[in-house]
C-alpha cells in the first residue's frame, strides 16, 4: 500500500508542476505547442533527451539483451554519445539556421513537398506500428511485474498487461496531446532526477544481494563467475557483434539521435544554438554512464537467477522485485512510470507535430490558422494513441523487445537517414533521387529481413535440429551464419542508396543548386567549446571500449 501511495503521489506532483510551467508560456500557436516556444535551455534539453531514451523499451529491453549476451550490448548506449556529438557539431547548426520545426521540413526545402510528405508518413507509420506499441508493451511488463497486478486484481497475466497498457496510454496521451512539448520537457526533467537515482539503486542493491551486503564483493563475484561476459566486443552470433559497430550500428545511432523527430525536437526547441549544443554535449557525457542502468542489472540478473528465467524480458522487473526493499518499490515504479510516459508522450508529440505541420497544414487546409493546426493535431494524436494501445498486446510474441524494435525500425530509419545526409552534403541531387531512395531502401529491407532472411534462417535451423543440435548457443551460431546481421544489411542498403542518389544527381542534376539560407529565427552563434568537449566525449568512449576488450 505504501508503494502504491508513493507511486500515485509522485506522479501527481510531476503533473501539477508540468501544468504550472506550461501555463506560464503562450502555447496557443503551433510553434509554442510543438516546440515549447523555442525556449528550452541546455539542462532541460539534456534531461529531456536522456529520459526520453530511458524508457522501458530501453530499460527492460536492453537489460534483457544484457541478460543474454553481457556487456557487448552496451554499444547501444556508449556509441550514442559519439552520434550526439556529431549532431551537436554538424546537424543542429544547420537545422536551426534553416528555422526548422520538423526534420521533414528540411526535406521540403531541399527536395520537394512530396518528399517531405512521404517521409512524414514513414515516421508516423513506424511510430504507430512499432515504436508506440513497444513502449506501451514493455512498460506494461515492468509495471505489471513490479506491482504484481495480475495477483492484485485477480486476473490473468495477459489481462493485467492490457490494463497497464491502456492506463499508460491514456495518461501519456493527456500529457502529450494537451500539454505540448513544454509540458513534456518539464516533466522529463523532473522525472530524470528520480529515474537516475532509482536506476542506480537497482544495480547497487543487486550487487549487495550477490555480494553478501557489499557492492565491491558483488562486483568481484559477478566478474569471477563469468569474466567472458565483461567483453565489450560481441561475438558474431550475439545481438551486437563487434563488426556491426563499424557498419549499421553508427548509422542507426546517427538516425536516432540526429534525425529522428521524436528525439531531435528537443534540440529544435532550444532558445539558441549554444544552448542546444550544450544540452546535447551534457547528455552525451551522461550517456556514457548509461550501461550502469541499462546493462549492469541484466548481467546481475543472469547471475542472481542462474540464467533460468523463462524470458530475458523478465530479467529487469524480476530483479527489481527480488532485491529492492519493499518501501522503495513504489518510488522506483513511479519514476519508471515517468520514463514510460516520457517516451510515449515524446513519440506522440512528435507525431502530432508531423501531422499538424507537414500534412494537415500542407495538404488538407492550407489556410488553417495556427490554432486550427494545433486543434486537429491533437485529434490526430488521440486517434494515434488509441491505435497504438490496440496494437501493443500483439508484441508479446516478438522475442527480445530491444532487438525486435531495432530490426523493424530499419524499414524507415536508414532510407530517411540516406536522403538527409545526401541532401545536406550535395546541392544538385534532385527530388526524384530522394523518392527512389526511400521506396527502394524500404522495399529492399523488407524483402531482405522479412522474406528472404527468415526463410534461409529457418532452413538452417531445421537442418541443425535434424542433425541433433539442441544447445542454445550452437543454434544461435547456426542462425548467425545463415544470413547477415540486420545491421550489416542496413549498411549495405545505405551505401547502395547513396550511390543511386549520386548517380541520379549526375545524370539529372537540379537546375538550381540548393543553398541553406539563414532565417534568423534563432541565434546560431555556436558554443565556443563545442569541438573540444565533443572530442573529449569521443576519446572517453574509445578508452572504455579498449579497457573492456578481451
């Protein structure tokens, strides 16, 4: 009961503070609603970026991956720091110079309106079919597991998860649809503090549990029991083989932190370029410590439960329930609930932004006032949220949550990254090249990962089973050898699409070269130490990899 009361109290406190902060700014216009009036400071941007990423698809999913493969999955966190530096140094100055409110908005200026609309449609499709349902499902796994909702309500586990899905979805929709980015960012910053505290508590209590009350003894026990699991270089059959770091991994990271509307909208709402860059750099430094929260608990869970959990996705909630003192479960569930809401309302807010500005205003009602754009954006957000809540229960049979999320996202993330990179680095590649790259990239990836690949893998596994192979690791090796890793496929398709775009640009160049004009909407004087701090982040990441490499 104490846990439930603390959960409710903390959640209501954050909601009230966010509401008060939102009322202090004018959000009657689309710019105010979607971007918080371009008033976000470095600290708010950093906190918002980190909490958006620290949701249950990360906490539950990545710790589940660490339960399987150990430290090698930290690549999803540590390498993010490098791409945040690239975004701060290269992409953000160009975004703010052009006065962008959405990433597809740049594509309209660089190519044409049709390219922007197609890209917005891809983002929205990915959000409603993949990202929002995964956030809701992983959140329901965490909350239902920690509070044992099935037993509390005397319902089946599947029903308990559906109840949690709808509860999270409804509350998250209220935050995002009626609060705008200002409310989202403020609540993120508050929750970030609690989540960092709570997130660190789990590995601390976990290490104490396996170290007879001593954190250091727990670390030594963990390392001595399975030293091979502390290798930063993943094996070829694991979720993150070391070779993928030099192919698709960096591309996925660059898309997520540099071009994904869900993430980059925080930096687009910066009061000026310097604040935006400082926010990204601050977040990148903190991101390096991410494995403490997102990887270490999964490794502890593997030792604590002796690798006998039915599903790797259960590793984190089961560890929380096993090692965290009862009175603290409610607090941690509250901040974790805040993290779930952060990702959910972040994606929903960016979806509303894309629809309102890039689709409704552009194609449905060109004469609409800004208040009307906001109104219909909210209606679309409600419809999108309901659709995601209906789709979320289907995720249950997807296997590893995090690996599933990253693989399916490849349908749209690499094609979009391709046209953005080529768009900024060239001046005469025409709009037709971008359209070809989008449809060819998405089509080939779907063909590879959902038709050709599964068939070849299943044939190889069937042959292995007939030969008497039953060991899980041996079967994973067979699967890895049967078809290239999806991150390698992403890199191949990226290079193919870039080549095709450049070839089209050579054969049919734009008549007039593209020139990025300064709209003067935002002060774009850069942070004077951006390059030095960025270099320091990159060096630290490299040293971490070298230090843990076996």
